[in-house]
C-alpha cells in the first residue's frame, strides 16, 4: 500500500515523527529508522523542533514535542467537555460540594467546567478562571504525572513537595487543606486520555468545616469514580 501523499517534504517529516513514536532517538537513529540522508533528517528534525512538534531530552536526543500533546488535547476537548456536565453534576450531588474540571495551560490551571453547590457556603470557581499550579489538589494531580524535568520545575514554587506528589501517584488522588485559600479544602483525581496521559483533573472543593482536615477520606472514592467516568468517555470516543 502506497503511504505517500505526493508532497515529499511532508511525507519525510511524517517519517521523522513516526520514528520518534517509540521513544527518544539520536540523529543517527533517525537516519537508520527513516532511511533519509543525514542532512535531510537533521534539517527536518530541526524544522519540526522550531514548531514544537519535536523537542530534545536532557541527553540531546530528539523526542516528540509538546505541540503534539496540545493538538491532541484540543481534539479531545469537545468530547471531554460534552461528558463533563453530567459527571460534575452527579459528583456535586453525591458530595454536596462544588465540582470542577481543570486543564493545565502553561503555568496555570484553567477551570473548563463546573457544577456549583446551589446554596449555602461554597467554593465557587468560574469557568475560564485561572488558578495557580503551585497550590491545590488539582495542581498536584496535573503535576504528578509530568515528565521529571517539568515536575521539578513546577515544584520550585509549589506549596507541596515531591514526596506528596509521589503519594498522589501511589493512591491515585490528591487532597489539599488550606493550600490555595485559607479555610478551603479540595480533593482531585486524574482524567486520562486513551493513551494513559493525564489530560485533566476532576475536583470537589468546599469549606474545611464540612470537608474536615482529611477531605480525601470523605470524598476521594466519589472523585476518583467521576474521573474514571470521564476517562472512559474519552476511550469510547477515540
């Protein structure tokens, strides 16, 4: 089967990206995998790096770049948001607390969907609101499964530690007590793409007088279940 498009430079660029799919590669590895001449492979890899479709690891090897993840996230965002409304409403009703869905955008996490507790004291975060990546259970979740370099960079300004992120990865959820705002607690869990990458965090948040100093004991099972339902929705639509 002919897999060429007739546009030679695009076909060669696609070969470079495909060669990086299994993992990091040196220039020599790219040449061996693609059969391209060394100058051609180098020129294409550097051009793709300029557009963030290719990056380098700490050893200087070529790897798939962050732009691919951003494009994939954008493609899945509508499906995720379509599923989020009912799932967050159910989570709010089960826990009695406001529920949110966060995605990471650079140095911030953005609330992309929410279901607020209708009455009484509540933690209300507007859709589109930007919050810090340095505090809060959703920030912990979104940072816990990052690559080591990005994780360590994020920890420089964080109120939580590497040991706490290790605990998040082990148990599959995070909690915060007054991290982002005094008197407010939260519990969050990861939403995963079909490939297993963490693409969002589901949270419930509210006053500590209801959530207590151990909010995870009360709400982690419901939050984890909501996150899994959203992950399943992405798997079904992939």
